[in-house]
């Protein structure tokens, strides 16, 4: 059965997409730790992050770096934190979370973001994304 991320990639489930290449997709998390929390996923469904090929892992890192730069340009933060847990969805993915302190990055904690603000963030991050 396809993962929820594969369904997003295939357009079966809507998402606030901020960047896309032939190999990867980045979209805003529906339960963000902070405003601008973005997920970067490979389009090829692979359950475990370290089961990606070396080439995919390298390319995903570079894609995530470009998305993180766009997030930092749009969201007021000290850094964009990076996390890979891999237990919540059986599809490799990278969390990019704008943070001001270590306490801002906590799995299981989310903030409320209005639909209007989410759309603003999506549009602004997408406009700031400069590619790999």
C-alpha cells in the first residue's frame, strides 16, 4: 500500500508544496513544530532513510539544503534544524524546522497555524526556493 507521502507525490492528497524536482518534493508539515516546518521526501518510496542509495542520499541532502535556505529567508529564525526520525511514516523524509532555540525542535509538539498563514508561508517559501 502506498505511503501517505506517495499519495501526496501522486496528487491523490493535497499538500502545500514549496519545492519540487524530478526526484524530490518538499511540502509544509500538517502538524508543524513551528511555522514553516517542511518535509523533504524522495519521490521513490523507500521506507528507511539509510536505505536510499548514496546518490539519492546526497541529492536529498542538497535538495533539503536549498529548501532550508528558502525557509530561513522567509521565516524569522536563528537556524533551520534538520531531523530524521523515520518512524511516523514509512517513507524516508527529512524534517526542516525553523528554530530560535533547541526547545523549538521536539517531535510530538505542534503549533496551530491558520490556513491563511499556511498558504502565505507556502507561497513565500516557494518563491524563495532557488533550486539545487
